[in-house]
C-alpha cells in the first residue's frame, strides 16, 4: 500500500494536437490532484478531453506543457523504460473493450503483468484476486467463454494483481448491460473501500459516476465543475447542462 | 515469454499454420537443392572411360553444379523473401494484441523476444516437417534434372545425416531473419494503440521501408549502368545472370516500396471499376496499403523471376540467332558423319566448309598450381571457313590457322589479354601440345570461341557440318537434291532456326529446372497470403453487411480487391523483370552491335491469368467462409 498523499498530480497540464491553424487544445492548463484511496470519475461531452486527461495521467501520452507526477515521481520526460517499469508496478488499466489476451485463460491473463515484470506469479495471489472479483470458479476459462461482465472483472483482476498505486479505468461499463455494469461498479467500490485503491475513471455512465467519491466535469480541455458524492440524477443533470 | 509465445502459437495456429507452411516448404526446397548440389559436385567419374567420355561426363556434372547453385540461390532467396513477408504481415495483423502487452507492462525487449521466440518455434516446427518433405522434393528434383538432360543418366542425390542439422538451422535462421525487421517495428508499437478501435492504421512507409527500397533500387540502377561494361564485351554466361544481379535487388526494393504503388494502381483501376462495389473495393485497397502490398509480394516475386529469367535467356538466344544468320555466308547445310570431300565437286557448289565440334582442354600453370579447363572448339579449314562466314579477325589472319595454331574469340578475364603469337598448352585426344594463337576473333554470342585447324581434330571427330555456298545463279533446290547423296540437307535459315528452336527448348527446360519447384512454392505462398489477409477481416466484412451490403456484394468486393492486388504484383514484377531484360539487351548490344529484346508473351500472359485465377478463387473461398456467420453476431462480439 502506498502512503503518498496524492499518487497522481497534474500541474498546468496542456496537450495540443496538430500544429498551426489545425491545432486542437485537448487539455488546457489542468491542475488536479487525485487523493490516495479515493475514486474519481471524469465526465464530459465527447471531445472534452477526458480521455486525453486519462492518457496523460497514465504516461501514455506526452504533455505539451505542465508536469505529471505519479507516486511522487515526475514522469513528464520519462523514458520508455521508466514508463514500462511504472506500468508494471504502479499502474493498472481497465478498458471499455476488455482487452484480454484471447489465447490465455482468465488465470493466465491475470498473472501476465507479474510475469512481464519478471516475477514468479504466486498461484494463491492470482486466485485471491480472481476470488475478490467473484470468478474463482472461472479461472480456467478463456475470454470467449466468459460473458462481457465476467471479462471486465477478469480485466480488473489483472489490473489489481500488481497492487498498483493507481487504477485507471476508461469507460469500464461502456460495453456492458445494466446488470453487469452494476456488478462491475460494485466491485470497483469495494476495491476502493476495502483495499484503499486509488481509482481514476473516465465514464459516460451517470450511474457509474454516482458510485465514485467525486466527479469532475471537463469541457473544452478544462475542469469546469466538480461534485462530491452526487446522485445519479445530479450527475445526469449536470452533464446535460454541459452538453447544451 | 516463451510460454506466451507457445500459447499464442497454439491459439492462433490458423494464421501461424501459414507461416509454418512457408518455412516447411522453403526448408524442403533449400535442403533438396543443397543435397543435389553436393551430389553433383562429388559425383565420381569412373576410371575406365575414354578421355573424351570422361571429359564429357565431368562437363555434364560441372554444368549440373552451376545450375544447381542457381537453383539453391533462387530457393534460398525466395524462401527468405516469402517467410519475411509472411512474418512481417502477421505482426502487422497483431498490432493491438502487442500494444496491449505493452500496456500491461511489457518492455520493448519483451515484445521483441516474444516475436523472436515465436519465430524459433515456427522455424523448428516448419523445418522439422521440411526435413522430411525434403526427401520427396529431392527425388522430384533429381528426376527433373535427369529428365531434361541436365545431369547424366543415373545421377542420384542421397540423403546425408548432416542435412538434418543444416535444415533445422536454416529453417530457424530463415524464420528469425524474417521476423527481425518485423519485431523491431512491433517493438515501436505504442501502448495506447490498444485503447483505440482500428488503431492498426500505423504509418506504412516506415523509415526502414524507404531505406531498403531506395538502397535496392539504387543498387539495381548502378548495376544497370555498369552492365554494358564501359564498352567492353561481357561473357555471355555473365549476361545470363542479369536476373540475379538486377531483378533480385529490384524485387526486394519494389516490395519495400510496394505500399506506394497501391494508390497508383487504385487510381488506374478507378477507370475500370465502377459502381459502389468497385469504389468500396478501391478504398479498401488504399486504406490498408500494407495488406495489399503483402498479398501482392509473392505474385510479384513469381512474375518477376519468371519473366526476368525467361526474357533474359530468350533475348540472349535471339541475339545469337540473328548473329548466326548474319555470319553464315552460304545457302545450304549438309550434316554427315564424316567430312565429305565429294561435296566440293558437286554441281553448283562454289565453296564448302566442313566443320566439327571438338572438345579439348586448356592447360594452365600459375604460381606452382596447374589445372585444366574444358572448352569446345570448331575444327575448320581456314580458307573454306573464311569463304563461307562473314568473320573479320580483330588481329592476326585466319590464313595462318594451320599446323599447331588456333583462333580465339576472347570472352572473359585472362583470355582478353591474349595476343597473336602467344602460345597455349592444350590437351586433345589424351595428348598435350603447344599451340600458337594465329588470330583473335571478335566477341560473339553464338560462338565459336575457338577455331582449330582440321588437322588438330583427333580421329573419330564428328558429326560434321558442311556450310555450302552455291555458284551465282545455281538453283538451290537442284543443288540440294544432288547434295542429298552426302547427308541430310537444310537451308542455312532452316539450320539456324532449328538451332534457335533447340535453344528455346533448352531455355524452357532450364526454366523448369531452375524455377519449377520455386514457382510451385510461390503459388502456395500466394494462396497463403490471401488466406492470412482474410482471416482478420471477418468483422470488417460483417460491418459492411450491417451497413447494407448483401453477402454476394461483400464477396464480389473481396474478389475485386484480390484482382487489383494481383495487378499491383504483376506491374511491379514486370518492372523488375524489364530492367533485367533491358540490361541484358544493352550488354548484348556491345557484342553484336544491334539491339534485340525477346519477350515470352504467351508464358507471361499464362502466368498473369494463372495468378489472377488462383488469387481470385482463393479470395472467393475465404470471403464466402468469412461471411458464413450472420453479421450481427460478429459485429457485437468482443475479443
């Protein structure tokens, strides 16, 4: 467990795509810290910059200006090797499309980050994580033998197995039906409550955002509003106002 | 990492099966060519043979060694080329999977070692199968060699234990070489590509593609410029090698630059392809230039090598035919077993030249070493020869060709420095003697390279050919009727044409031996590339059908695309082949003074139609099978 106050901090982060007249400011001077053990949802209309925010915070994209600190270290100019190390130890990812490796079983998928890091995966650790996402009995199944909700839970288990300082989730409920989505949000909530998992989630789903501790609203690359512990209805209303 | 390689191998076997197949066939082909080459190089010449027979047998084996070296070189090149393009393609098809690994914490090195690990597995599997398959291939190859008289009767290659080690080694090496470039590219895949749908559209014209393409084109251009040899004539055997020197680098260069040719070909085809299906086919072609280029690559190598080798040999043959026609100054030819002195006295005959081929050896001694080289010479009566052939010696006089003297037409290296008056040691009919160079003949395509006075020909030389020039106004038909008493009579044109036909048959046989197996291999590679390309397109096809295309339209779309891809392959292949044929023509021009280009149109049309049919049929079958599932299931499916 990491004791850092804010595992992820962005200071004056600007990200510009393209040059000259075609330049687009996807992020425009964003300052934000994500406190340890909290779950933050990021919302906004399409093109508001929420995916760019997630990618910059996770070191997947370079920022044009400003600094990004992950677990105390400045990653603004980190090398590929440093970013690889970061992804192995401090960061976990979950996506809208679950991105499991089709040729590997649930168990092998979950063990993959440990193996890539050159660690011998402890069977009990892997099973414990699968147990935590409620899939202990499915560990020998391949992704195509699992439902969408189950695949997403395997993906979350894979992200959690390295005990990362931060979990990044990009539309984790986007491809799921309501029931499966509710199960996945409940799982993420319990990860935050029981393990103190710092989580940053981009979403379109007001119900998922309502499960988080706070919700940030982005518009044209800036943070325009934030709500603490909102209800689904409040989130939906705020979002509707932004999209008008 | 090896476990992951194994797992991904096990699971994606349909795509990898194609790669294994190419390695397997490539290994079998290389192994078989190598064993046949070793057998020809170490073949014993029995002691009890007469000197001429032993010399002829050794010559036959030497010829087989030369030919098999080329077979081996072609097989190795084609195997590396096909395997490299197959592997590069499978890596491109898996961008997202590799990006995902990067996202989960794989370093660049790990992605590289994953792919190299896979290549080792594929190489081992493929070459193990190839070692076994190599045996029937070897039998087929030696049968073809013997059947077309490129090896003496009874020639047999045998399997040797070291072949296993060599084959496994080559198979793995070919696979790893093939994957190296692709793995470097794969290691550069950025992790966030896993996050986007359809992130496969990476930059196609990478730096290394440009570099390889331009270096190869430049190399071929330099060779092309050097080919006429700065005015000095090149030996004919060297001119026949142009396909290897010019076309092979061009094939590599063109395949690297092929994605650039895709929009070009698409533009051309836009004139023919009409309607919504045609437009869609062309935009698919353009949007995945890499896939189009990868499928076109084996078509290109097939067409380029066949057209280049066939065209070059045919051009040399045609230049030789025209040269012979210009040289012979006579109307009739009489073939007989011995020299027929009576022909000179026959009615209507002005002059006759009796000539026969003689096999002899030149002896060399240099810095303590001595060796013999076998050559064919023509035994002639110099005065009669000069009267029936338009040959002007460059130096010396044909009239001096008597006693121990020879005339030479220098073709290469050492011979170019020979001067009139030099002495050569020759071994003829088992005896060694010294001869003087009486005249230097101009360089020639059809030969002869050596003229010997008739007195030097050993006992039993023959058969003899008599070139006859008739008296002014004599009736050729009547003269031919008289001369029929001495042997079989033909006109000079008939004789040259018969020789040319013989030459053509030889060219065809050479191509069958040189290219037969390799071409079979590329055809399988073509089918393979189409299948691999289609394996990734089920969802794309499904999306097209959800948008409103009927299944038949999707299949038609795939078919049109496949035909466009064939066209790209044929165009690039023709370009690479044309350079070789024109290079050969330029080099021949230095010798003969005239420009001759021969193209085997029927062969090339047949090949083009065949490639279009094979690719078209394969794409129909794969598109039908890929559209069997109802589209909505595929569009909705994840992972």
